[in-house]
């Protein structure tokens, strides 16, 4: 409704909390509640008037949100609060029976006692249940529990269009805006076929999945077209959002039909391209007056470089006379597509990520874009050149299959036989994974010419690497170093390939969630050869943010961990802490875009071509630290043998966070998989307190992303990119 009859439960609790903390005088509280009855959001009004600081508003809002958040409603466990409005609150929740994440809309208690609002809430549930379309939010369930009315809907992880526009600096590119509105018109077709009118289409009611596909939501004002024709809107008072209302809807006395939603989509397109609603005013009544009286605004007032054809499309969709608008959503959809085609814009709806979708077969080796890069070249004494690693014997960036028969690891010299850079040297024959011819192995302690000494740096070596080279390990063994101050982290090249993820049925201590399935990777990546050490974590924290960041680090001190030591892995970090580390690292090392490995990337690298429980072994003793040898403490990294691809401490020492949410494995082959839906995040590798079976390559664990536990750390990866030189 345009005017709230009373302050919302949220605003009353907000003002009450401010009074209880003594940060708001009683007279300010009274005025805030009066204002919230008209405009809503007492906190925003108090901030605007200078009665509260932004920090206090944030603290009080968090307190109110926590106080309003129930633990369980019906068959749903509440996880987090997503938002609130005049009719109630929306929570992120888990459906207990199916372990499915949902958006749970719960009606405000004061409204749940009013039959008029109960009927409207249930009408929304019926409206959503009448539609099944990829561009309309899906309704799963509706019910009542202990006086609470709730509606369970599809959870959209990408947020709404308001959030998207803000993240893009206030407006969207023409192609993206046209595609979103075209998809909404497609969804509106389904709404129309169900005999419904939405009546509240606007950027805040259009939601995005993780791939960016748009869906119409919030059908709280939706009504059946026949009822609208018989009853008008709502007793002479218009319902909806004034800036996006059609003139007939704003008039409140006229009949409305699906063309009022077509108008709203035109207004939404205007807002996406300009960052402003079509009509603005001091209050709702002023906006309605402009909707009824002013001509359709020209979007070029805000965005001068918009194509005239797009402005004409907006003007037609927002025509004052509904007879002048596209007659149906299908007509609007066709008009958008025709306009885009005339401008040479392809409207491609992104596919939603689907973990269970069958993957494409691996590309042919000659189709890999990385194969066209120059091979390594070494300079001879006489000045001529020869391939250091020729194309036939070693394509570092080519795709390979991990063969089940190729499970052994190269022999490694004793720990005191190290190369000058501190890595363990390799003895004996070094074989390639994937069946290509082997290159001759170097003598123990020998090294090959580092790439950094070559006349031209390969295009796939990033500019932010402080050093790079190749040594005598399997999988090509190219490496780069990343320096933060005096602390260096080495990353190893992991080539693309295919492997069997999970464990065979006869593996000892196998768990039910380790179903075997084939996984393929299409691109190479750099993986840190150790978990993040305390020295590196603290160096990143101390360096980022300039003088202020260094002072802040000095005040906070080093990261608090259970067993202190620069070369020990960092632990007691949450998944969110690790995401922040990646952001900070990107500020410290410009151009570096680190992330957590996906669960499949982690296992692929841990196996390094092996099919045994541990990388080329049946026990983890010589590969890592577990309850057999760790005596209950973490240990400095690189004190145990590396696997065949030069990676240390993958079996034990600390569990390592992965990017994925925890979920059941599919049984179909996958390509570049990542699980984006779920409550918990995956951890891999086991730790110094775990039995050996917990350190197996296939073993999985799950932890809530905001939990920081002892014996849980992280390892980073960076995607390989080809520099344009």
C-alpha cells in the first residue's frame, strides 16, 4: 500500500532498542515512529536527520534482525534474515524434510491477526502455485505454524535487480538490460496464461540466479484478471509502487489488465538503463500525479548515448493509453528481440548452474587454445636456440587423462638432498601422466634451466609472479612464486585432465558420500604447493591497506592460531576469512585473483594421477601429519614428501577449505563442476588430530562457513590466463 497504517514491527523494535541503549532521546523516538508510519524505515530517517550515526544504525539493525529471527517454522529451519517489509520478513531457511534451501516469507504478526491480510497472503501463494516457468519464482509450500503464516519459495542467490544495478555503478549495459526485460516478458506470458496480473513489477521484485537469469517474484499484489475487471483495484486506493504504476493502475478507479504489467516492464527497462525511476517526487502522491499528467520521460536525459530505438521501445511500452502499448507479453518480447537484432545485440539467457547436468566430452587436444603458445626455449652457449621442452614430449598446458595404471610417484631424495631453492630433488625416471613420451630424468640434485632465464617469458606466466621455472617433477612441473614482502608462496601448474572422483566400494573406511564419478577440467590452474602458512597470512594482513592497514594489523596483532610458527599452516580460519584473504591478496599483489579450489580441483591435485587412498600410497605417514605421527600438534609445511605434482601437506596437518557447498555427488560425468547450493562448505585433507582414514584423497568433511575451528586452514589456487603481448 502507499501509506502504512502504522509503524512496522521492525521499526518499533528498532526505536525501542535505540531507547534502551540510551542513544536516542524520547522525543526523537516519537518523531521517528510518526515518520515510519508514512515513509517506513525509522533507521534511515534517524540517520538522515543526524540523530544516529551509520554505525549505530547498522548495530541496531543487526540486533533487531537477530531478535526477530525464529529458529524453526513448520518444516523449516531458519538460517539467516534476508530482508523485511510492511507485510513481514523473508528468511533464508532449510526445508528439513528435503534439506533444500528456500526463501521463507513470514507474515508480520500484527497482520496475521487480520483476515484481510491473511487472504492476501494466501492469494500470493495460490498465484505462485498456479505458475511453473523458468522466469517466474517457484512456490514450494505455504502453511501456518503457531500463528505464523509462511510461504516457502525458490531461493535466488543472485539477489534482485536493485542490488545488481548498484554493483554496476548505477546502470546496466543496453544488451544486458534488454535481455533481462525480455526474459521477464517471457515469464509474464506464463502469468497471463494463468489468468493473473502481477501489478507490482519493478527492479526490486525481479530476482537473479547465480548465472544471472532473471525471474519475476513477489506476487503479493497479483490478482486474477476477472476479479480485477469486476472489483477494480482495492476500494479506490491504488496498490503497487507509484513510480512503476501504469496510469490506469495509479488512477485506482479504472480496470487493469496485463498491459499494466507491460507498462511496468517498460518502466523497469528505463530504470535499468538510467539508474532512476521514470517519475520522481517528494512523496507518493506527487509521483502518482506525474504518472497521470506528465509525458513519458526520455531516458536520454540521464543516459545521452542510448540508441534511439531503445528509447522508442521504452516509450511504446510506457504509452499513456494502454491501446498504444504492446497488447501482450509475447508482443513485448518480440519487440525487444527485434530492437536488439537491429542493434546487433544477441540476447542470450545464461543457463543456471546445474551440478547434475551431463558434461560435454573433453575437447580434442588440438582445440585447446593453450597449445598454440610458444614452447620453452633454452639458449645454447653459441647463441642458437633449441626447444627445452619440445611439443611432443611435454605440453605443459595440454589436457591429459589420468590413467588408472599410472599410479606410482617418482622416487624422492632424502630430505637433506635439496635443490638450491629448497625443494626436494627428484631421482629416477619421471613419467608423464597421459601417455605422452617421457623426457629424460636429470641426475639427483640437477635442475633444468629456469624459465626466468629464457629470453622471452611465456605468455602464460603472469606478470605478478616474482619468479618462475621448471624442475624435475611430474605433470610438467612449471612453477611460479608469489612474494608478499619477504614471504614467498610457490604455486605449481596443474594441467587440465580427466579423473575418477570419489572412492571405490572396497576402499577401507569409505564413506557413503564418496560415490565415484568422472570429472574433467578444461583449463589449467596454479595451485599453492602448501597450505597458507602463518607467515604468509600475516604478511598479507600487514601489507594491505597502506598505512592504515599496517596500523590496524599492529593493533590486532598476528592471526590467533592454536600452534604458533611462521612455517606452520594457519588454522582457526572460517570460510569467510579465507574469502577476505583472497580479496586482500589482490590488493597487495595487483592483478592476482586468487580463490579457494573447488572440491574436484582439490581431489584431482591430491591424487596426482593415483587411484590409491593416498597419493601413490596406502598410508599417509610419509606424505603428511595425522594421529599416527603428529602427536596432537600442527607441523611446519614441507617436512614430508611431496606428491607426484610437487604438492605438500595434502594428507593431514590441517583440513583445507574448498569453494563448494557440500552436497551429494551426481552419477553422471561432470566438466568443471562446482556446487553452489547448500548450507555447509566442504573441507578436505584431514588434520593432525585425525585418524589416517580421514586424510584419504576422497574423504570429505563439511563445516558452516562462519565457523573457525582449530586444525582447519586453506590452500589457494589461481586460474591460468594468457597475457596479450
